[in-house]
């Protein structure tokens, strides 16, 4: 094992431990906005992982570059997915026609109840 590889592995492991420590301290309510705001940083991490792959000269370097690129790519995609879900929460919903449950017209809202409870109240009301 060369000195440069040992140095790179040490930096990688220390960065991993520091990252876990920092992320572990973030409250859940702040994680989504922080995740959506740092997609550019994840892109930089992906570029760094690709640079590791270009400068690698042995199998260990290629494996580390592949793992780094995989996790960086997962971070980028996950960031955009989380951002999309977060933004979807703030969209206005189109009003449904009253008394209709989407995909289940036979279980339409009865007396303010949906589903099985509405069906039971409908049966009790009709005397069946």
C-alpha cells in the first residue's frame, strides 16, 4: 500500500466520520430544507469522485472511485427527489366534487365518513 493511498484512505475515513457527526446533529425539521439547498455541493462531490477515478492507477482506487461516484450520485438524485416532494406539499389541491371519493364511488362520503365507516352508516340508515 503506497503512502498516497494510505493518506487518501485516512482523509476519506475522517471525512466520513465528521460527516456522520455533523448530519447526526441536524434536527429532522431542518434536514429537508438543508438537503434541497445543498444539491450543488453533492454535484461537486460527484465531480470529485470522477476525478478520483481518472487519477486511480490500481483496482483499489477504481473501487473507491466507483463507491464514491455511486453515493454522490445517490445524494444528487435523492436531493432532487426530496426537493420535489417538499415543494409538492405546498401546491394547492384541486377541489373534488362533494361526496366523491377518487376511485371508489361506491364508498363515497356519507355523513362525513369515508370508507368502511361510511358504508356501515349507509347500511344502518337504509335498514339493510
